[in-house]
């Protein structure tokens, strides 16, 4: 028996949630079993950037900007249904959302 594990990740949380909800609704309409979307830990990438600011005395002051990027992840597991997998492959997915499909033996 095979199950498909669908992993979604994106910087835009709203589009990620919408895509996961669309996949879940479509699979449920086809009658296949589905688990998820299961939220995984959010990856936070923080980068401090130093910028020099010239003062009136000629000496520079160092100030830091802190940039942060968050990557949100979701996992869905679809039961044994070839028809559901074909429909998932044809689904329109936004550019901001990345998807990875793996088949696993249970």
C-alpha cells in the first residue's frame, strides 16, 4: 500500500494555507483518505546588516538593520488513490508556493 506525502513550503503564509486547503478539498471530493495539513516548525532566517552613517564630526556610526525571512511549511498525506494524485499534478499552484510529492510504502 502506498501513500503520497505532499510537502508545501512558502514565505507567504496565506497562499500556503489556501493551496493546502484546495488540495484537501479536492482529495476529499474524490473520496480518497487524507491527513493534514500538518504544520511544521517555521524556519526563521535572520540577517543583521551593518550600515555606516556619516555624522557631522566626520566619524561614522555603525547602525544595524535586522532582516528576517520566515519559511512556513505544511505536510499532507494522501491515501492510495492514483486519480487524486493525477488531479494534484494538474492543480494550479502559485509561484510563491513550493511543492514536493513523495510516494512511500506503508
